[in-house]
């Protein structure tokens, strides 16, 4: 059957951004006209991006039996949201790096990022609005519009008039959380903390590029980082404590952190952390973590003293071949329960006192109503109000302690003690106050509670191959 001129074939792509035209083969004496083709395009509602030169060429050169791209629409170009390019290191590391030889590098812990006054800390890249498109049939294609970002908030920096450049206006520690940047003061000591510097009590972070000598005190609401050795001293931090050179406590060192403690080694010291404790070795210490304790690295181990991790303890070695007494504890023990009962007792006592104070205040109000007098300025009533405020503050603190203690108790459930290499006779393992005395040297074992007994399981298979 002979194909006629009116059998023009027009096809559009699925997104209508392209239209194709095919002119079927016809007799030599016949000819397509531009008007015919334009009518066919109009019938398909193709009106945008038409290549008229190509249409003329297809007609004049008799380009039949093959599709040609005859119209092209315009794709939408999506905008790009505005964004900040931060000019400081945000990849802080809270765990030391274990090298291939098994040693632990505590210098890899990067808990504090310092910026200098005048340093550019952020650059803002404005949004790209985007460009709408259109199909070959004339349908508009809306582009996604780039959205602006709100200016950075916080303190310790200035921004340019156009809000594009942010510059530190002080030297200090920089922290970022979402759209908020805080630059705060850092107490940085280039040398030792000794009698010349005096004791340190600082609201913020402390960096010590030297030792903390015997008899000194370092207290900070933020983190404490010591590059050198810590001797017999007192140290307390509201955040992490990082002791790159280790601790030589001489039985007179007390170190506490409300977060984590990292140390190259710890000897003859009392250590307490609400978070994890991570060290290479521990010698004759009294150590408490209300989370986990990790003693790892080349020649890592716990020798002597008592080590308690509420959630568990993991160490390469426990004790030594001299059978020195070494105690490792985990889980819920009597010390935790006593603290819990003491806090609950304090809460009950505070509530009872507040109830009595409220009764006294009520009597004042009844007296004022009966005698029609104003008792607001009565010294006795003022004293009761002050006592109530003080007790309410104490009660809030006690309730906060109780919540933390309940969290610790929950965390301590199912605690395990893992010995990666050797545990020696003379060692004691205690979980939930259930005690096991080690009589023979064991290797690659894990202790956990089952049916009110501390059971020992081999974990050798975890380290084979």
C-alpha cells in the first residue's frame, strides 16, 4: 500500500522536551510543503524550539523515512540553596588512634579546635535562584528555587556588611552546632602548671603544653588537655580530660570528669568519670567509670588496685604473674545502690521540709485573711520563703542526681568484663557484687552474669585469623 503525504509522523519524548519528525517516503513527483508540516506540528501542539531550517532541509533534500529532532524545549535549571563553607576543622576526634604495632597514640585526640582573632571562620555562598523551562508544547516547567540560609548566630565573631564573611573577633575555642557558632576563651599555658602559675580555676577549656606538677589544682567547666605528665594533683573538668603524657599519681592524685578521660597511662591515682575511661595501662589505682573502661594498646593491662566500669571493662591483661591483687568490677554494685538510696533519702527529706514550710506559709495567709492585715513583709514569712526557695533548689539538684543515677543503673544491666589476653591468679572479678576469684591463669575470656552466677566464656574464636 502506498504511503501518502499526510502520514507525517511526529513523536515527543516522555518529558516533552524533544519532538521528532519523520516524513514517510513518497513518490518522486510528490512533495511535502512547509505548511503541511507546520499544520501537523500545530495539531500536536508543538510550538516551542522548532528548528525551521531543518524542516526546510528535510523538504528540499527529501530526507524521508528517518526521524529528525525537529523541536527542543528548555529544561528547568534548579536553583541551589545557599550554604556555608566553614574554615575550621570540625572533625574532632574523641578516641585515640591504635597504630599497626598495637601502640596507642593519644596525640590523635583532637577535642579542642582553636581559632585566632581575625581568622575567617566561615564564608557564605548565596543561593542560585534557578531558571524555569518550557516543553515543546509550551507548558512551563518550574525550577526549584534556591533558598537562603539564615545568618549564623552565636558569639565571638563578626560578619561583613553583606553577611558573606564571618571573622573571629577573639582567640579561643570554636564550637559549632547547626547554625550556631560559639567562640569561647581558652586558658592556654605554654609550660608547666606549678607554683609560678598557681592553681587554675577557669570557666571554659584549659590547654596545658607542659606538666601538672605535684600539689597543684586544675579545675575547668570545659575540657582539660595536658600534653605532659600529671603528677600528684587535683583535677576536675565539666567535659573531657585528655592526658597525653599519663599520670604519676603517687597515691595523692584525684581526677574527676563529667564526661570522658583519656590517658597514656595511669599510676597510683584515684580516677572518676561519668563517661568512658580509655588508657594504655593502669597500675595500682582506684578507677571508676559510670560507662565503660577500655585498657588497650601494646603491653596494655590492669595491675593492682580496683577498676570499676558500670557498663563493662575491656582490657588486654588483668593482674600479673606475681599474682598481685587486682580487682575488676562491673554492673550494679552496693556502692551504686547506696548512692541511689542516699539521694532518694535526701529527696524525701527535702519534700518533707518543703511541706512543713508550705504549712507555715498557709498559716500566715489565714492569719492575714482573718485579721485583715498584710503579712508580705513579715520577717518570719520572708525567712520561710527564703528557706523554701533554698530547699526547692536543693530538691532540683537531688532530682537531677537521681535521674543520672537511674540512667547509670539502667546502663549497668548486662555488664560484661572482657580479657583479651591474660587474667592471672590473684585477680578478682565482680559483676553485680557476685564475685569470682581467679585461681588459674586464663586467656581470651569474657565474664558475665547468668542466673545469679558469674560465668566465664572463651572469646578466643573472635581473635583467630
